[in-house]
C-alpha cells in the first residue's frame, strides 16, 4: 500500500532543505574554531555559502505560487552555493582547519544535497 504524499507547506518541509540545514549547522559550529585571521575570510565564506542553499530554497519555494520557473531559478542558485561550499571545505582541509573525517562527511553530505537539488530542478522544468 502506497503512503499518501504529505503536502509540503514550507521550504523547511523539503527533505533537501532539512539535509542542507543540518550540515550547515555542523559547518557553522566548526568554522567558529578557525583561526581569528580566517573568521572574516574563509570561515565567513564557508558559513555564507552553506546557509545560502537553504536561503535560496526558502525564497524560491515562496515564489513558486507565481512561477515554477522562478523556483527552478532559485534551486539553480542553491546548486551553485552547494558547489561553492564544496570548494571552501577543500580549502579548509588543505589549510588543516578541518579533519579528514569532517572533509569526508561534509563532501558526502553536500554530494547528496547536490543530487537532490538537481532532481528537484528537473521536476520543476
């Protein structure tokens, strides 16, 4: 027997939003321990890009009642932010601000989020 689909009322109800939000909290907490010199550079960029995924989903979701294409555009921006955060975590690892375990975990999380975002965008177009 198939489960009836639950109505999605807010962006935060989307599974991709939940995953992106959870990993962005991990990223935020970890970057607080970066050296002081990085707090307004790498740490800030990492925090901003990780949070931008959820922010773009929220803004685009709110606009979808007027335009599915507009929601797809914001999902595309979230995909861009996801790619950006993957770059910043590589820098953080190479500069020895995060461990191999953190790098692997975050790469896996963001790869999953990226795939979910691509699937969502395909459904909208």
